[in-house]
């Protein structure tokens, strides 16, 4: 069951439990369910029907009354789900998903083709932005994982369809507003994207290496595209504790490059 996102917690919803050591557990609430840790047992029924954003105490079997640890109960954010959900393929990280929303200008009602869909992280971000998404995915098992991840977030009624097929062989859709690509050779999609995208539509490709990015950029030079741009997103978190205020020692230094371009119709002159 997808989370209503607000209001009291319901059975079937996923919640994030955070223990006093900041360890995070994603669980699905079930009537009568129990979450067992060495910090005690948390009864799902102590959480169901209550608010999110509050602490709930676990019970310590055999221990004195009130001895169990307190867990903070939160509704997971989309970023929490993306890093915790079941995945076959590598997912696009939240920092890049955020940038993709803007770079590809994903808007409510946009007709989007996404290939390949992998675990469905980008699908989830696009659907949450209100897009109608068709996914092309080579692998049956990944397509199934993506469908399940999307259904868990948004329910079975989401504007989402995944077809098991190779996007390099063609696109059977027209009048698309956006094409989102996360696969190894996106330049092979350009001849099909040209026909499937509306004039003014945006193509976005996520690529892990700059060699691939250069090859895509070369392809965009020859095609019916304009205004190609490539960016990477560096996100550095900070350690802020008392007088110790500095960047964290570690960061995710590299994930991928984002390249965008717009489909245009040029007039013969
Ligand atoms: N963006 C996804 C991850 C995609 S991983 C996420 O955020 O979860 C890349 C996916 O592309 C893999 O699942 C792979 O099977 C698929 N793929 C690779 N080549 C493809 C092709 N030619 N057509 C369709 N899917 C393809």
C-alpha cells in the first residue's frame, strides 16, 4: 500500500525507524507485526494509528518496564526509499535525481519515455513530479523490480508502464515531451528520439564516464538537437557539532554526468 504521505500511520505503510545510534531500518507496518532488534522488540501496533515523526519505545522482554530503547518513527522520504529499496541495477542517487527534475524540466502531465528503467528510482522521481512514464527495459527481472518499487510508492494506479524491449531498436511512441536515458550507449537512441520527441522536447542522458558523454555530445552535434549541456553534481555534506564545523571527510565524489539537449526543427535557409 502506498503511503498517504500524511496523517496517522496505517497498516501496509513503510516507515523508517531510527535507533539512538542513528541506525536506520525500513519496515512495513502490519497489524500484530513485531520488529526485533537487540535493542528490544517494537510492536507494530504501538506505531499503527499513531502519528509519524514521534518516538516510540521498544519493549525489552524480561527487562524492567520501560527499559526498551526509543525509536524515532518517520515516513521515509523518496531519497530514503531510493537508497533502501530492493534493487537489481545501480540506482541514480538522490543528488542526481533532484538535478534531473530541473535539467529535464519534468512537469505534471509530461509524456516521458525512460530507458532503461533498472530499479525504477528515476521512474519514481518522474512520477512524483507528475509525469506519465513509459519505460523500456531489456531485462525482465529489472522491469519487475521497477514495477514493484513504483507500485509500493504510488500504488497500482500510477501512470506507469514498463515494456520489455531494446530502445536501440526503436521507439513506438510519438509526441513525447521528454526522453530520459540511463544506459550505456545513448547516442544509439538519437535517431529514434528525433522522431519520437515533440519539437522543443528535452532529451536527458545520465552517463558514468566522460568518454561516453563525449560520444553522446558528438552525436548531438549532427542530429536535430540544440543547446546541449553537460553537468555533474557534487554534493558535500558538513559535520556540524559544537565548535567543530567543517566538511565531512568523505563524500560521494563521482556518480555520473548529466547531459541535456532540446529537439528542434530547423528551417531550410
Ligand atoms: N535509472 C535507473 C537505473 C538504470 S540501470 C534507476 O534509477 O533505477 C540501466 C538499465 O538499462 C539496466 O536495467 C539495463 O538492463 C537497461 N538497458 C541497457 N541497455 C538497454 C537498452 N538498449 N534498452 C532498454 N534497456 C536497456
